[in-house]
C-alpha cells in the first residue's frame, strides 16, 4: 500500500501529539513531534544561559546551532520516539512550564527553524510519517497528502494542560497555564517566519467538545481515505 505524509498542525495543547501517536501506531507509521525539536533547542539555550527571564542572546544561540544534535529514539515501553539532545534523553525535561515559557521565542528565530526543517525533510523522505507542529502543512511538507488543523478554545486547552502538569507534580496555577497558552498563540501566529496558519487545503478539527475516541475514529477514517486516494 502506498505510504503518505500526514501533517497535523494547530494551536498548542490541542492534543495534536496524542492523536498523532495513536494514528502512527494504527497505520504502522513513524511519528515525529516537531515541537519536541524546538523544545530541545530551547533547553539547550536555557542551560547555556542564552535565554532567561528578561534576556535572549539570539546571536549566541545561532552561533551554537552547530553544536546541537537532535535525534529521536523509539522507546518500546512508552510506544513512541523520545527526544535526545546531544545523546541525552531530554523527553521529560523539555515538557516543563519553564521550557514552555521560552520556546516560542526560540522557535521564532529563522536560523533555528531552517535547521529543524532540514532535519524534518530528512525524516519524512521515505513517507509513512505522521508529523505534528505549526508549519508542517504550510512550509515543511506543503504537498502532504493529508493535512489536519487542530483547534479548541484557549480555556479548554489550558484546562487540559493544567491537569497534565498537575499530574506530573508541577506547581502551577490554571491562570498561569492559560496565560502561557494565550501568549504562545500570540507569538506563534504573529511571527514573521512560518507563522501558525491554517493551510488552505487542511481539514479543521475543533475538538473542544469531542471525546478522544470520537476524534480518533474521525481522523483514522480521513487517513484511510487519503491513503486510498494516494
Ligand atoms: O507543540 P509544542 O507545544 O510542543 O510546541 C512547542 C513550541 O514550538 C510552540 O510554542 C511553537 C513551536 N513550534 C513551531 O514553531 N513549529 C513547529 N513545527 C512545532 C512547534
């Protein structure tokens, strides 16, 4: 059967990665979380003091991009590929609120994007891939056979993210999470390079009022149809 590229874009905390993982598993495809790549670069910038509460030394980060090696390694127990930064598993560390607070600034740097997009092209060249992010259907794979654009209200997304962070034991308030969701939306949609916009040929999935099962069966159907049509 012909393999295709499935691009899943949308706002933060719309459950893109959950559905992308489910879909990849069902189809026997590779799942690539491009947000994890931007998060790992952000963690590198934080550790090297290139970014902090009131500063961002962009030039230093750009100069150091050559020292950043990212790769995904499949963890059979967790059922998905985890993110490695220069050989170190950073899958958990990149999900903290601190990284979330800085990632949109780092992802807005054109040199950072250029390097990540090159690696994303490489990862998708054999097709058979589900890739999620913000610019997958518009910039990375504009010819993807299936493009989905996920959305939900900021309050619904903040509530989901808040519960997730609480389960992990992070001390944050709902208001802080809502603030972070709104501020990331703002930066992601207004940046000059590859802003978050819906591709004209993307199918919109608003999951504010959809259960995970409902969402998955709808998306699986769309994927099977797209594979048939390819
Ligand atoms: O999907 P996520 O929340 O893990 O993404 C983290 C940030 O990375 C998000 O605020 C925007 C950025 N990002 C991006 O600019 N382009 C992508 N393809 C994926 C993520």
